[in-house]
């Protein structure tokens, strides 16, 4: 499968998944679940700053923030996820998205194809409902990025 439309970090992850057997892909997903960073303390103490992705079978919450890059570089998007440790599939999907998208520009994230989760090759190993959850996570991230960009643009007269 062609990963040329993906940002480099995400393309590398997809390539890693595609190089494995189905059983090995599930193991890799588990590794991503274990690598999902914890929320920073400022978000841990304020769950109202996170938005639930209701399409996920397991309660998954996320938020998107932008940080100013140095000089003329575009702002960078930071992603934060909260998912229970007892939900390795959901955490794994969040881990993939975090590692593949965190720190990119809004334009790079918005350019990711909506069907990117299917490129991981998990559609036979994971239930359609769980795959829909990952697609929903990506969609929610993109919507929040667009909303964040709209808030930052000055009003035109």
C-alpha cells in the first residue's frame, strides 16, 4: 500500500505494520498501547478540557493544543489522550496517532487521509466497531485542529 501521502513518522508506522503478519500486527498495537504517554498534570486535574470520542467502545478522551514554533515555522499541534490501561486496542490506536501526528503542523494533520487506519492492516484482526473508533479518533483530531485554526484567525472586515 502506498504511504507517500502520509507524514514521515506516520508512514514509517504504517510501513512497520504492513511488514508484519496479522498476529504480529496485534503485538505491535499492544506495544503502542504501552507507549502512550500519560496526560500532563495540568490536564489530569481538569478532565473538562478533554473531549470524549463516543464512537470508541472504550472511554477515550483527547484534546488538541497548538504551540508556537520558533521563527517562521508553522505552529505545532500537540495531542493528548486518556484511555484506560485495560483497553489495549483503544490505547494502541491512540498511541499510533500520537506517535505519528504529535508535533506536526495543522496542514500536515489535515492532509492525512481519513481512511488511514485501514492502512495498518488490522481490519481482519480487529472488529469493525473498533476500527470505526480509530477512524473517529482521527476525525475528531482533524475537527479540533480546524476549530483551533478558526479561533486563531483574526476576523476579516
